[in-house]
C-alpha cells in the first residue's frame, strides 16, 4: 500500500502533463497536417515567416506548393504555411 501511495504523485503529474501539454500539441499537429493536405489552388495563405500570397499550384510529390505574391511566384514546403494566421486572413469580417 505504501508503494502505491509513493507513486501516486508521479502518476498524477504525468496525467496532468498529458492532458494539458501533450494532448493539445498532438491535436494541433493533426489540425496543421490536415490543413496542409487540404490546400488547393486559389487559397489565400500566410507563411510562418509572414509572407502573404495565394496558392497557384500544389505538388503532392514533394509536398510543396507555389505561391503567388506581389514579388512573383515562390515555391514553399506546405509545412511552412501557418494554420492560425491563414485562418485569420480568411475569416469573415464582423460587422459592429
């Protein structure tokens, strides 16, 4: 009985860490992967470095996409596209 009580705090710390740190991070990674897989021509996006553009071509072979910007066309890896910033860019404008 004493051994179980001494392991209980460590077990509790692991459970709390899983539900507050590991699980949300896994969900976010899954959402980002789904977002990158669903990219299509014409989507307006923002890269993680802050570059705004529109998807011109999606290449499934090397997991990249060509983005048209004011400076021209650039090729990026899909993982460089920010889920949060792109969703904010495409969110409908609220009227007050």
